C-alpha cells in the first residue's frame, strides 16, 4: 500500500489519484530535506555503532574475567535497554537540558548539542545489550588457546587481537549490524530529545514523519515516497550484511 500511495496524491480523507513520479521528484528534488537527513542518519548510525561496540566489547572482556560482583554489574549495564524509547528520550532531554542551562544553552542551540546528545543516550541504552552478546561469545573462546598464547609469551593485546577477536568475529558482525540498523531506524528518541522543530539533527525516520504529518495537506504521498526509498536502503543494507556474513562463514 505504501508503494501504491507513493504514486498518488493521497490525502487522509480525500479521494486520491495517480500522479506518477511527481511525489518522488518533489521528495528528492532541489530544496528537499531528505538528503540532509539521510547524511545525518548515516553519520549518526556509524558513530554510535562504533562507540557502542567498543564500549560493549571492553565491558564484556572485563566482566568475563571472573571479577567479584561481575554478575551484578552485568545486570546494571543491561537495565537501560529495558527503558522504552520515548520515555528514555524525555528523561535524557531533561538531564541534558539541565546541564546545558548552566551554560545558557539548550539542545537546539547547535548541531553538536543535539547530535552528541543522541549519541550519549544511544550508547547508554545499547551498550548493555551488546555486552551480553559479547559475553556469550567470549564464553566460547577456548581456554587452551589463550593459555597456549601465554606460554608462548604473547602479550594481552596480542592475545586479544590475534585470538579472541577472530574467534568472536561473527558476534562482532551481528552486534555491528544490530547497532547500525538501530541507528538508521531511530525515531522515538529523536522525537523526544530533539523534537520536530530542530532540523539540524532530524534523522530520516523523523523527517519522513514530519513530511507526512506536519506539513500542509497534500504531502502524504511525498512522505510515502521517502518511506519507500528508506525501505529500499534498509533492505539493501540487510541483504549486503547477510551476503557478506554468508561468504565469510562459507570460507
């Protein structure tokens, strides 16, 4: 239905008519916000994915060493993932706003405030979830391999990069895909934290929503056109990830 309506002048109540590629021309032509939002979304997805996975893997390695209270800290780090997206966004909006008010700023004062606010909030929520996946992968690393490396005089860094990381590479690929897809699809936290009015940090999902529901009547078809292209981007990225993982597992 979304594909069908992207080729019409569909409106919420009125009868719709076929308009061809007019919506696509309007959605991706000069002056559109789609390309800017897509660029910000790609940047956000990459930066958040790198930070989330680095911190999650570091915590997993640390908590897999049998330290006292490690089970407690695993639960603590995982708990933020249980908080709903829209609630999480409003909570962090209040916290970040309170800090920025001390410097007479707010979340909409500039691109960096909204962007890094989203990054911090995303890392706080997702690190614990990715950490659990890494801990499960690290549990499958053979102790014989690490002990043999120690006997051969390998340093901790050499053991990490030459034995542990290659063994858990499939989990790294899974966590990377999950964090990237989450970054591309983020909507509720972006809405709660940055709001519709802050165009500088409006990710693609929020831009599609804004096109359909916060513009003059008649842009529903344009929003559907953006949504269709966004779907194709996500589907293409998912297929590419599946294809790469399948080839790596085959070899």
